[in-house]
């Protein structure tokens, strides 16, 4: 069992930035793939970005060039740096590990 706790969400104006964190209950050295997903009201949950233990990353087209996923295996923490935020980025953001473990989510709202 892996417990994941997200933090860092909030309200930000369009064009602003936020940094999300995901703290894991076990060593990230034991988790190959981690990812960030998001779910907007009335929409299905969608993949935002993934990162493998070796550092290989993948992004949804909608966030490429604006979001950066990273992980600090020594701190058991994954991050999502979000820049140039748009209103359509508004969603609950979830951390995922091994494709089966989920955090409780953190709300990101982009609005003026």
C-alpha cells in the first residue's frame, strides 16, 4: 500500500504559476512510474504528465512547454511546476503511483 498526499493547490490568476507536491509514504526508489492527473467538473480524469525513475517524462499536449514534472527520490516527493496557467487548467489534480495508488487530490483554480 502506498499513501500519497498532494499539496500546493490554490487560486491563481491566468498567466500565474503554482507548484504542486506529492509526498509518498514509501521510498520513490521503489516506484518506477509516477504521474499527475487532473479532473475538471463534468469531465473525465485525464493524464497530465508522467515520470519514470530514470527521469524520462511524458506530457499531455495541452500542457507541454508550460508544466514540468520532477521527482526527488531521496525526499520521497514528486512535483508539478505549472507556469502560464490558463482557466482551462482548473481542475482537481491527483498524484498517482504505479498506476494504482491515488492521492486525495488538490484543487487548482485559475481565474481572474
